C-alpha cells in the first residue's frame, strides 16, 4: 500500500512536469512540424498520449489554449489527409468539457 501511494505521488509529478514542458515549448514544437504531415501526425500522437496520462482527460486540454487551437486547426485543415485527421478526432473528448454542450469551434 505504501509503495502504491509513493508511486502515485511520483507519477502525478511526472505527468505535471510533462504537461508543463509541452505547454512551455508548444510554439517551438509547432514550428518544427509545420508543413510536414508526418511530423504533424507524430505531434498529434504526443498530444494523444499526454491526454491519456492526464488524471482527468475529459476536457483536460481546454486549459491549454495553444494546444487546443492547434488541434482544431488540424481538424479543419484542407491540407491534411483524413487518416491524419483521425488521430486528432481521438482528442475531441479532451477539447471540450463535460458541461460544454455547444462549442462553436467544433461545429
């Protein structure tokens, strides 16, 4: 039991560190993948994995405005193929909170 508590405490710290690092360097990450569909797909995968380890994934990306806007941009892009956009669709539950029933950006 004690080991489980220590592990969970450590895990929360790692998740927080990853979240803040990705948010802090988000503009740089976006500039690295700009115009390259394969790299955009990989960055979407990073965001999907980030959402998976969040304590509250539903609506978890709402507070990260830059990431939120970027994912919406990928979904609405005419340049990105559908199989790439499908990865962004996995993030829809993270882009809107459970109380938000009408999100104009996702229409």
